[in-house]
């Protein structure tokens, strides 16, 4: 008899051991609690590409993507044959409806949550604009961001560069003393026209004496001759200690673009090639530089020649937008179209953040007006146009 009782207990034991699994489910925290914590964006600029920087501090990484914060409850309705109308679910009359990317959603955000969201977004937009302004100043405007610890800078000194060679020499010296030396980036300069001339055989440490010699090398650069881009890239990619090559040019090579791309793809010790378009108007040359950088997993940068971007960042960082930008004709402030990778990605994120700010303010107005009616607000996202506020007398620092 005792053996039967023991067997029964042993069989019922596994059914009692389900409690630990239930505890694990109850102890799990919701993902939304982690997304509410806003990450800190350092005030000092970091040497990252915009793609890497936005992975750390983009709207999605910071938990400020407005569409992600919206409720997952979709608008539900059912056709009633007797009445001949579609009737919504009960919660459809409780929460306001908004249309996100063509789909009706129910908003469950409270007024104070939207106010807190706008305050956080305000700080983030200001920080984005500061980095945008940083990318438009000094050597970053011409060469972009130098990321690697050992680089070779190939400088086009052909005859077509004669109009910009003096400015380029000044920017190269500024790059030498403000970027390479302070960040301890090993470097080498390769000048190419009809022939290729190297500053050193390989990359060197940026000590004081080496920088003095490099400044003298830059000062002796003269423009004239052909454009032997293929030979210059062969010399740069042949340096085993280099981690990247920065190609500064204003046009296509003397040889065919296809030959250069094919030669680079066949090289064994190749590294990233970041291409820099300097005063280039030829679309074929721009396409060649973009293909070359993409083929080697590098970045394309277009030197910004005007001051339009600096003026816009200054206006957006000020307390209020100038009255001329909010005239009776309702002029909109547009972000300049950048073809370079870093500025293009950052400007796109700024435009998206400003649109989210405008949408959040419309959400708050909708919450105040909502009283059970079936009102739908269609909010479209425009990645290029900055929409001003509906009331010109009430503006924030970012103009919405």
C-alpha cells in the first residue's frame, strides 16, 4: 500500500513544479520602461561618422521616435447589416484617432507625457544642430570627419585645381594642426598630378617636427598637369600600416573610371577609401566618387562651399526665428540638400525631429478638443520641409 502512495506522489510532482516558470513571467519588466530613460548626449564632439553617431544618439536610440510611442491599438470597426453602417469598438470613442502612415491608430498618450516628450526633444534638437554646425566649420567642412588612427590623404594637384589650390593648402594645414596632431592620428600626404609625390614612404606619428615638415610639404604644392588618380591610389593602398585613404579631387581620373574601380577591387591589401568632392560640378565625376567610396565601404563627402547651412543653424539655435521667415506668405524654412553622407544623414534626422515636434503639438491640441467625436487627424511626415507654428506669436527655439 505504501508503494502505491509513493508512486502516486511521484507522478503528481511534475505538475507542482510549474511555479518557477510563472515567477519568471511576472518578474519580467516591460520594454517601455527602458525606453523612457533618455540617454545623455555628450557636449564634446566625438569622431564618429553620422551613421555611427545616430546609432548611439538618434531619435530611435533615444526612445524619442514618436510613431514608436504611439499605441499599438488599431482602429477597429465592424459592418452591422441591420443598420447598414460600420460601428467602431467601444475604445474607439474613448481615445482620439490619428492616422500614421495611412493607418488609423488610437492615441493613449497623456497631455503631460507629450509635454515631457517635447522638452526632451527640444534638448535633442538643440544638440543635433550644434553637431550640424560643427560639421560645417573648419576642416570638417572640407574633409569631413577623420575616423581612423592612420590615414593617407591623396591630394589632387592637377591643372583644374589651380583656382582652389591656395584655399586647399590652408585647409590642409588646419587639418594638420587641429585634427591630426591633437588626436594623434598617423598620417601621410600623397600629391598627384602628372606624377605622384609622397611626403613619407609610410604613415608617420604626428609629432611636432613631423608636422612642421608636413606643413612645408603642403606649402610647396603647386597645381598643374594631368590627373593620375589610379597611380595615387595604388601608392596609398600599398601602405600596410594605413587604415584608410582620403581622396581629395575635383573630377574624374585621366584613365577610365571603370578601370580605376576594377583595379581597386582586385588589390589585396585594400582598405576604406573616403572620397571628397572639391568644387565638382561634373555629375559623372560625382557618381564615380560615390561608387568608389561605396565599393570600399567608405564615405562620400562633398565640400560645402556656401554659408547657407551655417545661417540656418544659427537661426534655429536662436531664441526666435526672424520675422522675415514667417511672413504673410507663410514661407517655410528648408534644409539645404546635402549630397555628402554625414551632413545628409544628420540633416534628415533634424528634419524628422522637427516634424515630430510639430506632430506632438498637434496631438496635444487634439487631446484638448477630443470629446468623443470621431475626429481623425492625418499627420504626414515630410523629411525636408520645416513646418512653422500655426500661431506666429508662439514659437519655440526650433521654429515650430
